[in-house]
């Protein structure tokens, strides 16, 4: 794949490594048509010569050749083109506005994740931070419920990123619509949590609910929230982009994806939170509730990234 563009906007052109020839280093003459590129690499492809890269070094030819041949199992030929290769100019496979992805990403795109996959391990580690907060920082039920509410907002943020990747033009409308609809859902959800689990459990100064008091509630939760944000960011890059999970998805599917995950997860949390309130919020019961959340989080994560391109998912 050769990518030309910036960030998520550009063009990716796909080439068959077995049909590449004469990968080489070139230094264009000053004031020539290629002077803007600086030193670069070139290979022959059918009747065309393809230049790529800028300000590259000559020793990168051998390094890139080895990486391409190892990743694909094909050899980059030397010499002249075959007669059928020069019969007409080949049209490479061009994908408009796709994100940049590593070479040979398709080789792993259908491989299901497991408990030992990097993104699963990062998810587990991030979810263990609330355990440390409950044991060592005296977090109570209201703290944990607020943290998981904020995680839902993180999921919504990365869902907008996914919508942009799938179709940047449709995202001009779908992105703001999703943000408004999901924001309303989050507001009602927060009101429910605040009324039952915060005001109901902590009568010392949390009544009233002005913005300053609400902001203060999150002040001690930022390490756990940062860990959850990084976990979802890593999953977005490693799974949605690098494994090309955006292929075969539609904007409509992606817009509805977070709701099923969040509604199901919150049902688990509310059940566990109610049990914790009944028993007086002891640490063991609170930890059991967190463990249930981790279990269902991992199960949903593995199901979403099971390798099928058209499967509907339930986790971020």
C-alpha cells in the first residue's frame, strides 16, 4: 500500500508485490520535475514506474525489500517486464480517503482476538484501576458508577472517530447527529446515576448538583478515566484501523453500535450497585460488581473482534 494524503484524508493505492520489479533508490537532478520529492524509491510495475517516499536513504531499499518479501512471501523481481505486463498500463486498486495502515494488515484482519491479545490485556489492565481505587483510595459506589458513566462518553467519542473513518462525507451529518442523540442519552443516564447513587448514598454536600460540585466528583477519578481512554484509543488503532474492521461497515451500523453495549453494561452495574447499597457498600461486594463489569467487558470485546467483517458488535 502506498498512501498519499494527511491523517484520515487521502488515497491508498494497492500493489501486488509479486508483480513489482527493480526496486531502487533515485536522487533526482536539481530543478527537475521530481526535485520536490528529494531522494526517493522507485519500482517498475507493468508499463509504469512508481515513485514513492521523500528524503529517503539508499540503505532503506534493502530494508524495505526484506520487509515486503517477508510479509507477503513474494519476491520483488529484477530485469525487464514480461510481455503480458506491458500489453497495457495496469490500473492499480485505489481506495479513496482510507486511513493509513501498515503493510500486510489484511493478513491479520480476520484473526480472532484472545485473552492474550494485546488489546485484551490492555483492556483488563485499565479495568483493574478501579479495583486499586476501591481498595487503596476508598472509592465508594458513587465513584465507580461515575467512572463507568464517563467511560461511556469515551466510547461515544471513539464511535464518532469510527464514523469518520467509514465515510468522511456522511460523517458531516451523521457525526453531529450521533453526538446530539448520544449526548442526550448520556445526560439522562447521568441524571439517573446522580439521583440514585450519589445523592442517595452521600448526603454530605452533593445535593444541588451545580457544575462545580459535579466537576469535583471527577477530580479523584482521572487516573482511572485516563487508563480507560488509553485502552479504547489503543483498541481503535490496533483493531479498527490496523485490522481494517471498518471494511464492510456502514455508518448506520456504526451509529447504533455503542447503545447495545452501554445499555447491557449499565444493567449489570445497576444490579450490582443496588446489591451494594442494600448490603451497605462493603468493599467485597463492590469488587464483585467491578469483576462482573470486567468479565462482560472482555466477553463483548472478544465477540466484537472475532474476525468477521460484517458482524454487528457490542463493545468498543
